[in-house]
């Protein structure tokens, strides 16, 4: 089940992201940022145990642009379609908010291609996104790939 996150989920989200960040798969997030940005997050919940086994966030960047970020699935739950469901839920949220373009910075090109994202030139993203990049240990040598998905069926 995918649902919006609540404040009670922050510690588990932090643990999930930190675990994947150790392997260099995504950017670590400070727990203070997670509290202040918790409304961006959705979580995947194991129907049997009620445990949170995945998370992902949709961050609004500009009038027509948002970012999918911090998508992480617990190691032993990967490869079961949970990551796809999380990203689809975030895309549904972007649709409801009438956001026309959603991008992601990632190493998982095939995963996001399958979800309809296409490669793009990172330098075409607005400067506003670099505010977060400055906090990244990899800055300025970022080797993540930028991918974008444009809405084709927005109502207005
Ligand atoms: C990327 C990540 C979120 C994917 O989560 P996941 O739950 O494993 O994703 P899915 O199961 O939906 O898809 C993973 C693969 O399994 C396949 N798959 C999906 N459902 C499946 C199923 N029921 N049975 C077998 N394979 C399945 C998909 O085709 C996909 O293949 P691909 O990666 O070659 O496209 C997860 O690997 C992760 O946490 N990685 C570390 C963090 C990261 O890289 N995040 C992305 C940057 S934002």
C-alpha cells in the first residue's frame, strides 16, 4: 500500500534513505530536512506487518516543474514492483497539482525509463535546483543523470 507520510514515519524514512545512501545510490538526507519536508513524502507499507518498506518524495521546484527524489526501497523488498508503485503515486500527485514536468537525478536509468522518463541535459534544469546540490558531498562533480517526464494529459 502506498500512502502519504506522516511525522511518525520520519525516523524510518531517514533509516531507509541512509541505508541506500551508504551504497552511494542516492543522496543522504538530514533528519531535520525530512521533518520540514515530510509533506513531500509518500511511503510504501507492507500489508502484513504494517512496516514501512519504501519511500519517495515529490518536491515542487517551479511553476511547472517538480522533482522526484529520495526514492528508496528496503533491500529485501526490492524487485517486487514497490519502487514503480511509489514513483507512479508521486506522478499521480504531480498530475493532481497540474505540474507539467517532473525530473529526477539518478543512477537508475533503466528503472526510470520504464516509468516514462527520458534522458535530458542536466544543465537545462533551473538554477534553483543547485541550492540543494551544494549540500551534496559529490558537488560539483555530480555524476547522476537527469531524466524528465512531461505530462501529456493535463486537464488545463
Ligand atoms: C531504485 C529502487 C527505488 C527501485 O525499487 P524496487 O522496488 O526494486 O523497484 P521495482 O521492483 O519497481 O523495479 C525494479 C526492477 O525490478 C523489476 N520488477 C518490478 N516488479 C517485479 C516483480 N514483481 N518481479 C520481478 N521483477 C520485478 C522491474 O522491471 C525493475 O527492473 P529495472 O530496474 O531493470 O527497470 C531501489 O532499487 C532502491 O531503493 N535503490 C537505491 C536508491 C535509488 O537508486 N533510488 C533512485 C534514485 S531517486
